[in-house]
C-alpha cells in the first residue's frame, strides 16, 4: 500500500526521449500551421489528391484487392477465351455415305465430311449409337437421307445441305441456266469470334465490380476506422473524399481496360479492335461512375466490410449474368430480356461491344451513356440520403 | 475571451462550455454540463465508462450537435462545422483512425497535407512521440502504445492550439501508459491546451491541472486533484501488520481516532498522522506500516456513494 504517489516527474523511460525532444523542437510548434502554411491556390484540390494518393497506396498494397480487381476477371477472360476459341468456326460434320453418285460427290467438303460405309445396315448402327448424325444412301436415282432425331438442329442443317445438293444436281440435269443467284457476304467489318464478345463483357463486369467494391469498402472501412470523422475534423471539404474515390476508381478502370484488352489482343486469344475503340473511354467513365454510385449506396447502408462485400456481390454478380457478360442473353425468355434492358451493366456491355468490336460510331453510345448517367444520378441521390458519417 | 487568431492572453479561456446537454431517447447522456478550460491547461474529464465523457468531448470538438447549450473553442462556436476553427484544434479519436496499409510516416504526411502542412514536418513529430525508428512500419504492425502515440502525433501535426484526446491510455499496458504520459507532458510544456478523457483515476490525479469528475452525464466536481482531495477532509489511514499491536493498545496511541481490523491488518484512522507516526516510530513499530491518504477515488466514493469502477 502506498500513499499519495504523485508519480516521479521524470519517469525512467521518459528521460532519454525528454532530452531529445528538448533540443529538437518540431518546426512550427508555437507557430500555428493552419493559418500560416496554407499552400497553393486550390487547397481543396491538394486535399483531394492527398486522399486519393492515400487510397491508391492502400489499394496497391492490398494483394487481395489487386487479385480481385485485375487477375480474377483476367482468369475469366482466359478461361472463356480458351473454351470458346474454336467454336466460332464450324468444323465439318461427319456423315456416313453408302454407295456413290453425283450427289455424294458434290457434297461441300467445308461443311460435310463424308465417311463411306460398306452397307446401309452398318452405317445405321453407327447412327443409332449416336456416333453419326445421319447417313446418306445413293443408289442410281434414289437418294435417301436417314438421320437421328437426337440433334434436330444438326439434322435440319444436314437435310438443307443435302436438299440443296440434290436441287443443284436436278438443275444441272435439265441443262438450263439458273434464273436466281444467291449472293452471301458478311456484314461485320471483322470476324466475330467469341473473344470479340467475351472481352467487352469481362471488361464491363470487371470495371463494374471494382468500382462498386472500391467505393463501398472505402466508405465502410473509413467510417468504421473513423477516418471520415478525422477528415471532417480537418479543413478539407467533405466532398474531397468522394472526389478522391471517383478519381481512384477511374484510374483503376483505365488500368483494367489496358490489361484486359492487352491480354485479349495476344495472338493466342486473337482479339481484333475496330477503329472506333477509343469511343470506349467515355463509356468506361460513365460505367465507372454508375458503379461507384452503387458502391456509395452499399457503403452508406452496410455497417461492416463483410456486409458491404456481400451486398456489392449480390448486386453486381446477378447483374453480370443478366446483362450477358458471360453468355448471350438473346436466347433467354422475353421477360428476362426486359429485366436485362433495365440494368446499367447491360447497356455498358452493349455499348462496349458496339464500339470495340462492331465498329459502330458515336451514335451507338447515346443510349448507353444516357442510361448510365441517369442511373448514376438517381443512385447517388439515394446514397446521399441514407449516408451517415459515423457509426450509429 | 480570446480574440480569434491572437492566442496570447494566457489567462483567457480556450474553451467555454455552457449548459451542454445531449439526450439519446430516454438516456440523458450529457446533462447541463458547464466548464471552462484555460489556455495551456491540462484538463481532464474523469469518469466510469458510460458517464458521458466521450459525448461531451465530441460536442466540444464540434462533431456532435448538442441538444442544448453552447460551446466556444478559442472564441468561436464549435457547431456547426467551422473550417476556420478546425485548423486550430487537433483531435485524437478513441479508435486510433489510420489510413489502411500506410506507414507511420505516410500517415503523418497524409494528415498533415489535409491541413496544408509540408511533408518534411512528419519527421519531427515521429521524433516527438518516439517513433523515429518505426517511420516505415505500416500502421497494422505497430503495437497498441505505438499506435496511440502515432495517433497523437497525427492530431498534432498541423500544430493546433487545443488538443483533444479521448481515452488515449485505455487498454495500454503500464509501460506504454507511462511512455504516453511523458509525451503528453512534453506537449503541455509547449503551451498546448489539452482536454482529455480517462477512466483511470490515478492517471487523472498525476497528469491534470484540473479534473472534472463525471457520472451519469453530469459533472459532480471540478477542481485540481489536490484541491478535490483536500476538500474531502478525509482522515489518513495507517495500517499496521497484524499481531504487532493489539487493537486496545492501538486506541491508546496519540492521534488515533478509530481502530479497525481488516484482512489481518490493524487500520488506525487519524486526523493527525504526524503525531501518530512519530509515536509509532518511538515505539519502534514502523516496520511494515502503510500510510494511505485520500485520493480521487475517495472523492468519487464521497460524491456518488459507490466505489469507483472503470
């Protein structure tokens, strides 16, 4: 039990440092800085850049965030790019042929690969087993196509091909010149291999995800760590936090675009950009803003990082599927397509495809840009209403 | 009253709080609190958890709107947010708030830049709080005490006149607390006004020029720790190891007012401790004797009728 021990004035640990701080007065102690050291004509811009730099530093040191921002979408690009690499070119369909004649020899080799069989029975066994889609039997003037109903689309295509070959042979037999001629040419400037659709889709999705997550997690973690409060206690205008976040998200989006498109351009994936690719930039900006606003809303509502992640995922991932990011939505039921049309990511996607690979001009951007900007305004307004600076 | 911007009148009040109240539903978190803090003063708000210390501090800092009452800091109203006042106050928040994954130096540079402070100043403040060797360590890798010291440096980097600290020593080990006390004393020696909350009674007693004791949203007493204890007019308690002296004999000692046995010890209450102790000395009975005078803890007990529990 000790008496009133008014702690010895110079504590042991203290002495060493006390000496040091005694000689080296931090500059300005005594000369209030806030009044004297205001530098630059636009302090708000400086404050914005300061916050943006702190955000960027934190982001580039966060391996997890880097992975999900750059590598994860890239993985999807690589996987889909490799899976669908060849599906754009139609490989010849193998059919069985029995006998010979003008029809069999006139089959177009680019579409149909004819494999001869000795007997009809032998070939039909293959068809029943599912190894062949159809068998063509030509004996004298009789031409018979026997097909499997297992793949009606392929059977239909084969019927069409064989029928046109038979018609052609019939016409040739009459010795008359054909009256009608079919001219078929491709509409698009370049080829439309799957990589041409995968790249804009993955780019839109990757940008949307990182913009939404970035904004949501900044708000939630800065609120939880009371950095928002610290900024509010500094002379920095409060909008600089928002401005910094938007700036960081835009920088991130541009880096993502360069990385994804750069990888897709590699010969193994074979993306070919059209001359209007630079029109993707306004779309990239509008799309980033739209999903930053989603992130702001999530960040305004969510109280923890985990909740923010879950909510952002819950919004962006289903939206990605419904917007045709990973596969074509045009085969989906009508009502789903209506839903899809209401989603900002769908319009970002459509716009990206239009300017990156379809070579359409600036007019193709009007609808996507209007939708994205309108979405941004509405969602940001809601976010501002529900936002709070401090944990309740 | 201080004229904004001059800050030279030493006796003037840096902070004036008048009839401040804040209610959350049924709970009167802060109930008509008034006090003044002089320039250069080390002012403590002491009380158990939930006493209303943090809410009071937040209203004085200007981040929480009072339901009633006024706060003037350096002659300017604290609410609403006043960008002219903000550069002159420094705030250390309860949770040490740092930018994620930035080093100690980067934290200081970043916070400083928000106030237009040149980056070079960071080094001097790292030195001031004894973190020069940790300049390139990321915030997540600093110890609790180091984080608190860095957080104080971040609150100081723009050289404010008034520094607010919310429980800076909470959850620190004794060593780290003593380190921090030294930092706080150094800062006070440089003429800063410091307002800080704590639930450590011993600490408030050692550090503060004046202490406001808070409980249930109200200030129960406000004075220098010594004056508060003196005002208690409490007797001194002298304890003797058991078996040295019988209770009966102890009552005969000069100056002994009351004798009790507690936990094997004989406790003699006295209002003339000098007389009693010299009697014990001449009887050669000083071995193992403990002397305990009143502390702020007794002041709290007297004011609230209950033991102090942080």
